[in-house]
C-alpha cells in the first residue's frame, strides 16, 4: 500500500501546527468575544439560550455565578460522567430536562473558557445572547411556503444530500400517512422557538441525531429560507388538518369500533373452525369422563 | 446394499422391577434444569396404563408417526402444505397437564415456620410458576395400576381385546401389570427428523443417535407432534426442543448411557446393528402384521463377508463391525427373535426392542379359593394373565404369532433350566417345548446365560467411537476446526438465538 504522507509532508504539517498553536493561543481567543459567540452559536445555541429562556437545555444566564469555572469545565466536557458521579446539581439538571442528555463536548479548554467569559459578561450586563449569523439571507417570498413543503416531504431533494425532514419529523398535514416519529412533531415549532433560534437550528442542527446527518450535509441558505417559511405557515399548505394540541384525542367513529370488533369475532370464529380438531387436553378429558 | 451402523437397544421386560432408577439417573444427569423439569427422557410406565404423556399411544389424538398415503410414507400430522399452514398453531400438541405440572415442596417452611399449634408442612409449589399448587398428576401417576378406572381402563391397547377379556383383566385377584421403560427409540426413519421445519434434528451418521441441534432449533415443536412416542420435549425456558441423546458423551468414551448403567434389574442391553438403508422404504410400506419381519430383514448379518465389505466401503471401521458381531441386541432381535419393537405400526422403524414379559401364573382362583399349590410350576402361554392380543398390540402391530413365539421360547428356556437344576420336569416335555420353537439346547443355554448371568461387557458392547473420523466426514480441513470443538455449547441455548 502506498502511503501518501511522506516525511517531508509530515514535517511541514508539524511546523504549521506548532505555528498555529502559537498564533491562536488562549489569550488571543479570550480577547475576541465574537469568536466565542461564533462557537456558542454553532455548538450550544441549538439547546441553550443566554437570557432567552430554557430550550432543550437550561438558560445559561447567571450560570457563572451559581457554579465554579472548574465545575463548568468538567460538566461541559462530560455531563453524563458528572451525573454518574452523583453531583447534586448535575442530577437535578438531568432530571429536569429528561429525557434529553447533553452530549460530551470536545471543546478545547480555551474555547470553554472563552464561552464562560462571554456568559459571565452577558450576565453582568444583563443582556441576552443574540446570534449574529441566525438571519435569513433574503425575505420570504410567496412561493417559499410551497417550496418548503416540497423540501420537507422529500418531493424536492436537499442539495447537500441530507434525508428529507419527513423521514423523522411530522408536521400536521404533511402527508396522508404523516411523517416519522423518531424526531419531535414540528407542527408548532414556530411557537416553540423564536425566529433566530429556529433559523440557527436549520443552519447548525446540533442535536446528536441531526448532527450525524446534517453535520456533513448542511442545508443551503435558499433551503433554510424555504423550510423556515414552511414551518411558519404549515397551516396554509394543508388548511384542513388542524394542528393537534398535545391533549387533543383523535376522533373515532363508533361504527368503526363496532366493525373492528365484528371482524375480530369473525376471524376468531374462522380460526376456531379451521382448528376444530385441535387437542384440548387428554388427561383432563379422561378424568372428566370418569367423574 | 447401503450398510449403516445403529447403536440399538434391548429391554428385557421380564426382568424389569419398575424401580424408576433409570428415570432418576437420567433426570439427574440431563433434565434437572429450568424448563426441563417436566421432561422424562427416560420413563417407566405401568401397563396396562396410559403412560406419559397421557395416552401417548393414541395417534387418533396426537397424530404422531407415519402412515402410507398412495404408496408413499407421509407424516400423520399432515403433508407439507398442512404443516406450513399449521406452523404458527400446531393443533396436536400435548398440554403441560398431559405430561404433568412439575412441582417441588417448600422445604424451608419446615425450618422457618413460626412456632404454632400445628406441625409445619412443606406445601407443594409449581416448578413452572412457583405458586402453591394442587398435585393432580405426575409422570408415573398410574404406577402399579394407580387410578385404574381412569388410566389403565383407557389404555389404547385394550382395544385389541374382546370385552370379556377386558373385564377379566381387571377382576380382583386376576389383576396383572408389568412395566415398560421407555427412552427415545432412535428410529431409523424418525418422524421428528422429517417434521422439523428448521432442519435442526438429525440422525448421527456414525451411530444413528438422533439429536436436536440447539443452535438451529427454532422451537416450532413439530417434532413434539411428529414423534409417536412423544420423546421430544419442548423446553419452555430456552424455547428449544430437547430429547434423549443416548448419553452420547458417555458412548463416545465407551460407557453405557446413564439409564443403562444404573439399571438395577440389568434389563438393558446395548449394541451395534448393521442395517441396509436401501430396504427402508419397502420395509415401511408393508402391511401392519409384516412390519416386524420387514424390519428384521433390514438388519444384516455382521458375519456375512459381503455385508462386511459393504460396511467397510461405507466408512464403518473394522472395530465397529467386530462390535456388531458381539452385539447382544443382534442376538435377541435377529438370532433368537425374542425382542420386538414397540408399536411398529407407527412405522418409524424404532431401534429399541423389548423382550415381552412372560408373567407366569403362580396361583389360581378356583371356587372362590386362592390356590397357590398348582401342579405345574409354569402355566402354558395360552393361559397367560395378559392376553397375547394385548402384547401383540404393543409389540408387533397385532401379529400374535410373533409374540407367542417369543413367549414360548422364554417358556421353553425356563423348562429347560428347571429340568437341569431341579430335575422335576420330564426330558420329553422339555424336548417338546424346545421343538415347538425350533430351538436347540445350546441356544436355550445361551439365551439363559445372556438373560440371567450377563456381565457388563456382555450387556453393553459399545463400538469404539472414532470421533475424528466422524469429524472428517463433515469437514476435510481439520485444522480449521482446531480449538473450536469439544468445549460444549459455543452459545447457551436461549430464546431468539
């Protein structure tokens, strides 16, 4: 087998890596809050707000005053491990946000420190985190809702090669059989998330399952606009299907229940007929006949 | 001629005392496990009786064994199409109650019960559910004619008798019974093998032992129905079926199976038989009364040069042929025609043979008097307490002549030995008895020796097991298997595997 890493290339790489380490060392990071904000937006914002309320995970505003920096570092790197250790704060969080489990983050210590610094700064200034990149690249046009519907259901392929949303998600009225049930129902996703939050998720879906699909097959800006438009207006596409409230029961016609019951009885009767000669206990029969 | 070797067995019922030692030995070695508690690979039944599971001989209920359909043997449980249609609901399975619900006792209560006015008792608890239970049946519930009106009176073999004979059978002071120990017959044309949808059951090439591959078994339970002797069992814990393995690990190390080894009455004989597999289909196609003779025809003479050559050609080694020549089974089945198969009409060609019991009358009831001072020590066969027809229903598919011959021969041997040892019987009488069954005095002597004075080596002639040759038959590349065999299960038998 031919190796494509020759000693020369290896040497060059080592030199470059060393140079990069010097150039982008910790102080450089800490002095650039926008870099921390970028990382936060990409890696954390799907689940966490700073000052905007709980999402899948807790709002991080004020977390730096509640927990030590060491604790935060340890928790961010391996939340499940801290929970297993029996840490009371961690177990409380895991319980509150069950069944969500925060995945281990492979962030460098410098990155973590920068993010903690940013959270601390925002908390002190009593400001909320505003994602810089979570914007649509153009206003929504009339045809976007329908185009988003096409993308959602897979009638139009996603340019990055990701699987259609309907594989895992349902939106009321998205199809006769409905969508998948692996992911959450997205019928009212526009209510659950604020606009920048939703756009950010479409840009960088950082949930473990979605990340494994869309991490390497991201949506392009055009698709984000269309899908966003669709989520805002899902009702417009299929006005007959009302978005189900969590507690709304599906209406079942009484005749349908009766029909099902009759069919059950009928098939039991048929089976009873087909296996008429089945053995029903030999010894019991002998004993019964003798009594 | 397609010569094959079968490890075959003879049970001498005249010697069986019904002590169940064989059953217990087998239970302790093989079926003392979860899910197998109800199984008795070896069991001893009282005849007349319904046995275990109840009325197993009644194929009108259980649909086991073979039948001839348009000149072809087919399973009684139905052809291929019917078996596929029934695959998710096999309608002819015995219920657990037909075997019995296995139980134990809460012995710890005897020690841990709080002090009270009454003695503590050990309540029976089910070994399936663990709940307290009422014991209503057991694997030998009708032992020694227990519960006769329910069990013995419903023995399917009684159908061969006239109503008068049947009535006499249960008269007081005429009551008679004998014991029938049963294990898997390791049939030549085993119905269980034919019925298995998974192909998990096979007859071992080198010695004819029928085995269930626990890796392949999917628990369809078709074998449970197909086996007319009900000797395959479903393990509800592992979800696989199991059966008697003829203690093949013992056989391979030259030891007799556990039930043979432990037999108190020394009724069991084990040895190799050579048979001609080409004769199998014709032997299955004959009418009921000719079945035993057809099966005997299949068994080949191990002293015949042609047979030996054909055997060697088929990969049976010389030591095995030599063992077949010394086989006690060959003597009982083929030479002396004393041993008969159990229910040959099931047409599986069972390879476990029984010497029917003589059951001599020792006393008679005359004018209300019990007279034990009969002039003749052995009453003639015709006056046997169990009618010949009953024995014929069990051992020869209704052919009375075969049973009569076997009984008369035993009778003649007894007279002969009585004359020799006690001398109160006329030589002419003995000569007449011997002539009736065309037996020489030498033959009578050797029957006596193998019946009454056999050593362990006479009773069990186990051909040396050449596992390495058997493995070679399966796989040419022995090194590929190195270190992979001989360590038991690679995976434990479990549900879904």
